[in-house]
C-alpha cells in the first residue's frame, strides 16, 4: 500500500499525559499536512511542511502542540499535557508541490481519546 | 465563524436518481474549491475540484458547479449508486494557499 499511513490508529490517554503520533506520507510527496477533526465537523487545518520546513501553523496549534518533519519524510505530532478538549481525529495528508493547486491525499487518521 | 457551510447534514436519494450536495462560502478570496468523500474509518478521498475561473467541472458521474456571485457551489452525482453513500466535504482555499478550509460535511445515503 503506497498511501498515507498513520500510527497509531487509536490512542487512549489520561489527561495530563503526552502523546505522539506518526505520519508517513506518500513517498514522492514533499508537502505534509496535519488536520484535526471533531465529531460533526470537517477537518481543521493545523500545520503544514514543505520538505522539513514548517511553513504555516494555525492558531489552533497551541504551545502544547509541536510537529516535526526532521528529514522531510515522516512527521510526528506531539501533544503535551493532554486535555479532554484534545479528543479528536488527527488526520495527516500529503501532496506534491509544483502545481498552483494540489490535491491532498489523506491518511486514515489517529483517533485520540483523552480521559 | 464558519467560512464554508454545508447546511444539509444529511441527504437521502434513490439509486439511479440525481444527488445534489450544496456548499456556501463567505470568504470572497477563496478561488479554489474541492469536494472530498469520506467512508467510515478512512481518511477523506479527493473527488473533484474547480478553480474560480470556471463555473463547471465534470468528471464522469460527478459535476461541480460554481456560482461566484452567490458564493455557492454544488456537487451533482448522476446517476447515484449505493457505493456513493458517504460523508461529502466541501473545501476551499485562497491564493496558492495550502490551508484548506473544510465545511462540516453532508452525509449522503443512496437507497437501493
């Protein structure tokens, strides 16, 4: 399977714990995106990378959230001191830069539940 | 304030008939629009897109119409099939932005 993969698919944690999610994009894609989706809503943009550079961050990305893409391939999203409001589906997407507009391919998501 | 709205949370259509999903937006700077389809336990899948320089784009059974003056777009599926049953998201971006703004989605059920 050469699509976008995310790990883990599900994570249950207690409030105050730190969690880290991983995203592996489609191999030739140089752009990688993180979104958050809550029940009944569409995905909300969090941040995106072009290669290893983080080019845009949403104001939704509080200082408890940090994303990295150290070698321009996979990415991690860490949430520190989780809160119940962080419970959501975290989606990763990737695309190939070089076009004015480009289709983003989504992974299956990581569902986070904070107890 | 939602910049992309899909006012119908759900829609049921008979197999073989037309499905029309609607989307309204408030940001006049949006110039690129997409529709994504999402099945349970999967990420959204790209369906079709349209640039603001066009008013229609067609791909097989799927056609997207854009009315810029009304800030409205619609997705037509003809003929509808049971496999089309999914949640459909409208999304928009401005300039060369990578920040797609998604609507809340419409759940389409195609009844056999």
